[in-house]
């Protein structure tokens, strides 16, 4: 294998303030059941905006079918799948998948156009404060960390997890040089999270 990236943990302090006057958020989907037809349309619409915005990145599918399979039908874990909508127009802005831990909240996944990501991070920090945990964490490939943490953000800590992202060098297909620094992976892309 050849290393093409590595995972880092981004960690923000929880924050009570949020842009709550501009947005509404609510859980969507039901564990073991899935999404309603309207929720599916909302998630799929966000995915259609997100996928092309990531250009040359290698990005796993994040449509309603995938989110339902990965998070709502998980046999052991319970996740919070949250839709974020504009307050007045009720337009879908993003979807976040969160998991509460005793000492932090983990942002496992998101589906949103890049312009909405800072708002989702702010809201996730607010939800961490509401859950009375001191921080919000997100795992992401180092090369793509700028998509979650704005450059110069003094509140975010970047911790090297020492988890390499490998590429196979012995089979046909794109080699490590083509894949290097192009993967967008989050905690939800790991089976054990």
C-alpha cells in the first residue's frame, strides 16, 4: 500500500450561541424504518448540490439510500440525523449525522453544499452545548480539513490521529499519485464509529 492521506480530528469547544434565528433543525428518519418521502427528496437534493461542488475529490455517495443504510439501519448504534432548514423559506441547507459520547459530540457525516458547512459546524457546536458536553469533534482527511475548519479559525484544534489512508499499489486502477490528497473521508466512513 501507498499512503495517500491521513485522518485528523478537528475539535471545537461547544458553544451556546448559534444562528438559531436563521435556521430550524429537527431530527429526520426513524431508526430501523428510514426516511419519509419528503425527507428523501431533501437529502437527495442536498447530495445533488454537494457532489459536483467537490470537483476532483474522491467522495463516497451520501444520498438518502446510503444514509438510511449506514445510520438508520445500524444494528447496534443510534445516531442523530438532523435536517437544517432556513427559518423563513424552509429550504434544506444541510443534514448532519451526530453521535453523543460522554465527553464530546461526534460529527460523523454531513450532506451539504460547501457554503453551508460553516453554519452546520456552528449549529453542531450549539447542539454539543445543549447536550452538556465540552466539545464537538469531527474526523476528516487532513487534505480536506479546510472544508470543515475555516483557515485561521483559532477555536479549532487539529489532532493527528495517526491513521493513514492507504491506496493499493499492486492492482490495476488509479495509483497513489492520482489519489493523494483527494479523499474526503469522515468518521461515518469507518465501520466502527
